[in-house]
C-alpha cells in the first residue's frame, strides 16, 4: 500500500468496481475480514458494498487514514 493519503486515494479511485478484501484490525490480535466491491470514493472516505453477511450490513465506509494507519488492510482480488 502507498505511504501517503493522496497515493492511497488515487489507488482506490483507479480500482473502483473491483473486488476487495478489507481486514479490520479490532485490537488484541483480533481481525475481521470482509469481502465486497469498491463502489465509490469521496474526498475523505471510500465505500465498499459487502457480499451478503449474516448481520445484513451491505455497505460500509472507511477513511483513507484507516489505510494509512493500518487500522484496516486492503487486498484487491484478481478474478480473471
């Protein structure tokens, strides 16, 4: 992942519509992995439409700062 906010935002803008895996760091060695489609990017956040989950949350947003500070990790899935 890039090391500054502008580069992170640019990378995400280039990959809108791609499948993405978001790993959320929940503290104390706990992580939660979510998979979905990168739908939109805005000035300070980006939106992911999640695959169907048990708790029926279908859309989440994260800030670019979350990526920069490693509160979340992103992985793009190549589905060729």
